[in-house]
């Protein structure tokens, strides 16, 4: 009973220490608030958006006004409403792809690092093979092979981004495997599933969370790039990338700023904010950081 209480107290103390260190990064705190606000707005898009994002009107390419805060596009759709729904889609793509890649990477990294031998060799050679290809080329080829669409893009990004997580987890497992508490579990006859997911994984989750933030940011950029090229989320579904797709002509770039600047600025702010949070989280979790 006392051991469980001590363990719980230590866990709470570590969490408080991480939060304290994180708060020292002012830009990260501001970025976190920004991400929370944007996420809430995106989730509540059906309630907040003044118009249906696919509703066509006779107000073609109108500049921002009281009726349309961010103007309208070439076929009269309200840009503010489309931006809310586009943010929702882009965040979902980034989040879902990060979850998929993290789960695959963590499981394969745990197996490779803990069991070693031929299993480790096979998993690491597959990982090295995937990482040997230029990342953007691999994404583009996969997107070209499969039919463009929301779920296909999520699956592609999830399957391309896992090798980094696998290598990270494997490295941590190799060091944890030699610690006394893991050796004690092995001697005590604890099942491998318990050792992997109850002992090793909790001590690896910090670096994985930090890595996941970078994957989240990269996935948002990749979705935007693929949708801009017409290989990602397809109209009429709005995403930040396919909103930018409408700004290909010089006329729109120079004379109709409301069609592309809001989406472009939002992509930049999202990616920069996620990276700030990730950097602060890395410093907060780092045990060598000073209090």
C-alpha cells in the first residue's frame, strides 16, 4: 500500500515538474492556447460557421464585408465558413496520421528493442529501407498510386511516418532492457506483455510525445501540399491545402488576397505553434533540464 502511494506521489511530482518547466517557455504556452482555441473553433464549425461551406451564391469573388467576413470564392462560397471546416479537416488529418504512425512505430520499436535477434534485424531493415527513400518522393508516389481522398491521405501519411518513432523507441528500449527493474521482472517470470506495456512503455512515452508533435506538424504540411497539387482531400470538401489550390493564377495572387492569405497564414501559425509546443515539451521532459 505504501509502495503504491509512494509511486503515485512520485508520478504526480514528475507531472508537476514537467508542467512547471513547460510554463517557462512563454511562446509555447501562447502557442498551446492558440492551438486549443483553433481546435475548439474547428470542432464547433457547424455551430459557428455563418453559411454552409458548400453553399453557392451569386456573390462571386466578393472581398471581405459584413456579410462575408473573409469574402467569397470564385463560385460564391463563404470563405470564413470554408476556412473553419478546412481547419477541421486538416487538423483531423494531422491528428489521425500521427496516431497511426505512433502506434505502429511504438509497437515495432518495443518488439525490436526488447526481443532483439532476427526480429530486430527484420524490423530495422524494413525501417532503414523506408527511410532510405526521400520522404516527399515516397509520399507523392504513394498518393499517386492510391485514389485521392481524405482517408487515403491519412493512411499514407500514417504508414510513411512510423520509422522515426520505431527507431526512437527501440533505442530507449535497448537501454531500459539493461536496467535492474526490468531484469528483476524477467527473473520474477513476468509475462513479456506486462514488461513491454506496463514497465517499458511508460518510461518511453515522453520522447514519443515529443516526436509525435513533429509528425503532427509535418502531416498538416503534407496534407496541404498534396491537396494543393490535387492529390489530397478532394473538393467540395474543404481543406487548407485545396483552398490554396484556388490561388494558382497571378490574378488571384495579386488581386484577390482573401482567397489564399487566410489559409496560408493559418497553416504557418499551426505548424509554428505545434513546433513551439514540441520544443518546450522536449525541454520539460528532459531529466537533465534544470528546475
